[in-house]
C-alpha cells in the first residue's frame, strides 16, 4: 500500500516532467535498485536523513531532481539521463576499441527542454572490445552515483525545504527563475551538492579500496582520481561549453559546466591536501590531464570543437575567479538559514 501511495505521489509531483516511468523490465529494475542502494548507503552514514522515495521519470532529457511533496521526500531521475550516461561511455570506449573505423556519434539531440536521448540515432550494433567492459561498468557507476549523491544532498542538507519554505518553489522549478536576487543562492546550493557528491565518491574509494575496488580497474588512488575526473568531465561537458560572459553566468540557476568542472577539480585537490596524501601534487596533475584527455576523446563522438580553454579561462579570468569566490563565500550567508532544515551537520 505504501509503495502504491508513493508511486501516486511521485506521479503527481513530476507529472509536468513526464510522470512515472514504470515498465517492469530487468534493466529498469536494476537502475531503481542501484539508486535505492545508493540512498540506503547514505542513510547508514547520516542516520537522521528522512526516508526518500526514488523512481524514474518518463522523460528522455538529461535531468535529475529532488523534491518535497505532501511532506514526502522524492528523488526523480529522467530515464534519458541513464540512457545518455551509458551511451556516452559505451560509444567512447567503442571508439577507443575501433581506432581504424569511424566512431559512432552520441545519440543526443538538442531540444527546447535541453539535451535528450534520441533512440532513432541508435545504430544496429556497436563494435566493442570486451576488455573495456569492466571500465564501462565502473564509469557508468561513478557518474550514476554522483548524480544520486547530488540529489540526496539537496534533501540531506535542507536545500529543498529551504527553497520550498523561503521561496515557495521546488528545486526542479528553479530553471524558470528570473529573479536575480536568489540566483546566487541557487548556484551556491548547486555547488554544495556537487561538493557533497565529489566527497562521497572519493570517500567510497578510501573506505572500500581494499574490497570493492580490489578486482576493478582502480589500482591505486591516482588511477581512481584519473577515471573519476575523466568521467565527471565527460558528463558535464556534454551539456555544452559556451562563452563565459560574467553577466550571463550570474543569471543562471546552475553554474555553467566549465565552472562546475573547475570547482570539482578544486574540491578534489582540497580533499587530497586535507588527507595529507604524499603524492598529492602528482595526483592533482593527473586529474587535470584526465580532463584534457576527455575533451580530446569527446570530440570524436560529438560535434564539439575542442574547447578545453573554457576550463582554463575560469582560472585566468579575474571576473570569473571573483565570481567563484562569491559562490563559495555565499555559503556563509545561507548556512544559518539551512541549519533550520538540515538533517546533518553542515560544512564550514
């Protein structure tokens, strides 16, 4: 009865986005199980976190969201998001497998709703080196966990309650906001969710490296950071890079992809420094190299030009650097408000 009720609540909450995606296939059940296991993992760490109902949204676009609806906490991920993540790494690794052949482009199309997975672009078959199968699994899992961790943070740290109570909005409605007074707050909350997701992914490695990763591709921390940086860069990069005009940047509900990538790279460096990793400088350099490699590889399976300079621009442009500091420093301004709604201790 509870499950049926929550499905109905989910359908109502996300009806405008497509509603519940509920075919009973093994693949879909595995995605839901994977996401629920990720939520339960966080629940075991943050015991005060409320129950969260997860399901898939019947929408092919690249998006995920957290919400509070009738006092129930929900996380919905568009089915297109998981399709795009798998397509991204499958075709990337297929391209690496078939250096002598033409690479297959991603099954993506730009619409008024943003990036969408287009099933009509699917080839009949994709040539694929089975030696890459473990890497495919690890990369899709990394990005999938990052997405779920990001949305969990919006609930765990009080973001959804804060936005709902203070501004009478759901997190997934903020893309339509034109009130520049709250844009800085929204971008800071997104930064916090990215930071939480990054920390959780790295902590998963530190806590399980002798067990879960023993038979995987991550031989050591340096290898893990390379693939994490590579995978997350690929994910954000497909949103597209564009001119980082400071007035435009300050008008978005989410920081632009190049800026989010730079903040995640900075976060990785901070974690390595705080953990006093001996070869931290070498690993930090590795994370930067991973992003360059990802940019080069993506140019083969998309129609993107190589625009790695957009990430470099974030560090070189004083206006953008000051903007980054503004987002980070704004955390101090809203932390006190979030304390009223959070289910965990907030970072300084």
